[in-house]
C-alpha cells in the first residue's frame, strides 16, 4: 500500500513539474516586447520567489530524508516558506504597499 502511494505521489510531482514548464513555455515567448510597470514586476517577482521556494522544497524532499525531517529543511532562509513546509501565500496590503 505504501509503495503504491509513493508511486502516485511521484507521478503527481513529475506531472506538476511538466505542467509548469509547459505552461511557461507557452507564455514566455509571447512576452517579447511587453512593458511592465513596477507593480506588475513586483507581482511577478513575488510569484517567482514562490516558484523558487517550491522548487527548493521539492528538491530538498527528494534528495534528502524527506519533507519532514530536520536534514531536509532548506539551507537558506526564504520568506515565502517556513522551514520544512510549503510555500505560503504572501499578503498584499494595497493601502500602504506592504507585502
């Protein structure tokens, strides 16, 4: 039973990575020549930080002892993810520009 769950999680993880790369590959070529204001660039920057955080989390989970062990926690500090956990949603405060 445990091996079947492991296999299903593996397939889900591979599919999620492939879907992300496919989607980005469809969108990014159309960005050539587009201009973005500071707010839009900041929004994309926060999204990229979350993507990097999620990728680091995946890498740590599969190359170390697993997602929950102390040795698998990320080595660098990341404001988007508590150590050993999933990326968290960043709050946006439009009135004062804080995140």
